[in-house]
């Protein structure tokens, strides 16, 4: 028997209450099995009980039925996924670190994912609090783009659902997603499970008064709902209202339900910070007996039915556990796989199951490594703009966005005129939140689009570091189930003056990060070829646009043609010689060339062009020939990428070296604002020439 909930003006929602009861009892049985048995045996290392949170989550799962719906939760969201039909075996494979789970033992077992193209997609969860919000906002924006711009009717009634605890409402991710959802009127449900605590910290420390709905009453463009998540009828009515609003008004809802956290934050948490009265209060608000009483009163489940369902749930979970316990762990030899897209024995790509435009097998225009130069010379700004323009014209799923990229055309003028030509659905401004820019990009990519976000200055990427790390590691940590290819355009480096906020390079941070390709062109021709390759590749790329080189006379080149691409990991020899190898990239290459011309040393100058991957073969071959190597980069010297190159050469070229490998880089300080101080702090053609002559005389 089903019970319908109805309110004035509300479309009827039918809940399958017997399934609600079954899923709730299975959720409790899984919690019992793990907490009281598997954690003690150390077969489960991370356990986060959902007791108390479970009823409302399961009911929410029953309204997420859209063909292109997406949900994202956090470590206490297993009941929702049970409601969505994910098998108990998968949960135990994940928590017990067995082959075939959500990540094959790579990620903690309480973060889940489920790729689906015809049903509710479970976006890969993050281990960071609040990191789940902006990707769902990105998916919600992609819903509108697919339906309104690409005219795909499958996306017409889709919605995004994001779950978060009351502690997460204090995070950057929550507020950024809230801004996006309200200003863009996105079909998105924020579900806040308010259990009164963020581990041990009370809700009043997260938001004044401990009630996020009360604090948002002045917000425009969002429906606010609040109530008791342990009362089956009240929760059903509120969930129905939230679902009806987001489906028909196509605008966001924030649903806050109070729930008890009946166990500690994790299996190791004793809850000593809670008073005895609080523990009694929470136990009295357990939704399990409330559901049993509610269903009994409605004649849906008898006492005997309930007892049998509870026995069946426990027996079923025990049976599945016995099966999973016999299954093997993932093969350790495979743990290095899927950092980037891989190819099979026939050379065909092994595509992820969800994310990016490559799954739809879109056809790109022809590409070639041959330069077909146009008359005249253009600067790097124009070269990048022409490339973005061409790819936007030929890839309808590509979006360019960021702060000031629309009407203004970018603070560096790179996107000037693109919004006028391609429309504000595809080239648009964003709110001032780098967390939101990258998190939105992640969600868009998972929804099958190609986001090309701009970060105005390298230093501004730091607030988005969590989302950048989640994006880069996604293919690896989901075992190639998901990937989020995108091209993040990021300006950095010295200019006419410096400062610690706008002139930073620090590109090595993203070389060190998992799963990011890192591109640092030094001139207009290379910028075209590298950017076009990135825009057609199935991996996420950080594309550095050096501020000084954007309009530097040395960096100007003829436009190399609309088909020109440069594969990643291929350096370029600017000069050839047999006396010294000079390795550089980005804003230092032209200075190295000037230094070589000053000294007249027969030096070989290599522009790496990409740092992840980098051309080890070209550098090693050159050093074997010259016996000497100088690495010049703008980033700080300690732990800069030059150290990686030097370490590689120390091992692979040891018997060929006639002198120690030397590095010349910026001291371990910020970039000074005064141009005189900046010139002194950074490598320049004079001190590069001096270092070259020292090496030449060894």
C-alpha cells in the first residue's frame, strides 16, 4: 500500500512506504554489522553511522526520479543511495576495500559514486566538508544549458540534489553554491541535515542561532523549508513541497530537517561532549520507532510484518557480507593506473563511464602538427582569443566563463568580443568565488560539457585548491568511472611590476597535484597549438598564460592555422649547441635566449612548453651531448620544478655530466612590487649569462 501526501497547490507525490521501511532497516543492519563487528576486526577502517539521518534521506531518494537528475552527498549519505537502488554488495565492497566497489580500495569506503546516463547520477563525493555543493550547482546549470541551448528534451525536468550537515553551511562551498543557485535560478535542492553538531561543535558556532533557514529569510530567489526529519508525515510533506517547487518553478529550494545523530561522528567518537540529557533527547527522537508506529497506524505494516522485515534485513546483510568477505582486494599492481586517460592494446582510449564530451563521440575538426603561418605577427592575447573563438564555433558544448570574461572581455582582454559573438549562455561572467568557478566546472564536465574557466591570477586559484584537487584526482580515485576534463586558463608571472598577489607563478603546485596536465607556453604560436590540444583532450589541463608574454614583442608569432596542435610532453629546441643545455619555460625562455646571445656560448636552449608531462627524452639527449645543464625558472627555487629536472638528470645523466646541474630561479620570497626590486629578485638575462659563463668554465 502506498500513502500519498498532498498540500494545497502541490502535485501529489507517492511514497512507497514499505520500501522506505525496508531500506531503513537495511541501513540500520549495515551500520550494526560494521560498527559492532567489522570495525573491531579492522575489516572496515572508516565507519560513519547514518542512524537518525536515515529516514529523511530514504524518502528524498524516492523523489529523485529524473532521467538526468544528479545527487551528491557526504560520508553519512548511504541511506539515500540505498533508496536509489545501489546494491548492498557495492557498499560493503567499498567499506571493506574489496575489488568492484566504488573505487577498488583507492578512496575511503564512505564516499560513493555511481555513473548513470539514464537515471540519477551519483556524483563522486569528496572527503572535504562543503566541497559537494558547487559541483551540483554546476550540474544544475548544465541542465539548463542542455535543455535550453542544446534543445535536449532529456534534461527538461531534471534537478540536482546536494546533501550537507549543519556544519557545512559555514563553508565557502555552501555560500558559493547558494549564490549561484539564487542568482541563476537553478533547479537545485539543498538538503541540510541538522543534527545540532559538527562533530563536537554545536550548530550555533556554524550559523547564528543554529538555524540556517532563519538566517536566509532575506535571501531572494530560493524557497526555504524547515521541519522535523524524524516525523514521517511532516518530512514527507516538506520533501514533496521541495520536489514540486524545483521541478515546476525551476528554481532552488533549501530544505532543513532536524535529525538526531544517534551515534558518534564516527565509530571512534565517544560523544563525551554531549550531556546525558542530550543523549536521552536524541534517543527519544529516533525515526525508526516513529516510522514503525506511523505505518502501523496507517495499516501499511503490522507489528509482525515489521519484525520479519527487520530479521530479513539483518539476514540479507549478513549473507552479502559473507559473499564480499570472500572477494579479493584490488590488485596492488594496478594502483598506478588511471591518473590520466589510458589506451588499450589496440591504441583505443579506455574512456571513463561519466564525464566530459568524449563520451558523446563528438567529431573535432581536423588537426595537424604542421604550421601554416598567416601573414604578420600576433601577440599571445590575440592567439589565445582566436583559438577560443574557433573551438567555440566548432564545439557547441564548450563554455568559457569566469570573473569579468563576458562584457569586459577579461582583465587581460583575452576573451574580448567572444560573448558578443557566441552569446552569454556560452561566454559569461561568474560570481567572485574561485571555489565556485572550479566547482561549477567540475559539475558541468560531469554533465557532459567542456568548461573553460578563467582564474584571473595564479594566486587567486588558492581558494579553489580543494576543487582543483578533487577534479584532478577524480579519474584515479574512482578507478576510471568518472573524469572531469576541462581547461583552466590561469594568468600568472611578472609584469611591468610585481606583487605577492598578482605576479605569482607557483606552477609546480599543480605539477605535484594528481591528474592535472600543466601547460606553460612562451609564445603565441605555441599557445595556439597547446591550447587547441588541451581543448580536445580527455584530461583536465591547467593552461598558464604568462602576464608579461601576453603582449611581449618576443612572444609574437604568425598565427599557425586553425588546425595546428602541439601534443603535450614535446619540448622545443629554440637554439642548438654542444657546450651547454639550458632548460626553461614560460616567461624565462626569451631571457635565456638573450643571455645566450650575450655570451656567444654554443648553448642548446630547450623550451619545455609543458611541465606535466615534460620532455625527459629531449632534455636527457641534450645533456648527454653537452655535459652541462642550467635550469632557469621564475618560480621560487626551493622545491621548484627545476629540482625535479635536476634530480632526474642526476640519476639518468650522471656519467655524462662534466659539471653539477645548476638552477637559477627566484629566491624564496614573494614577487616585489617595485620594478627595481623585482628585477633583482627574478632571474634576468644578465645573471643568467653570468651563471652560463660559470658553467662553461668548469
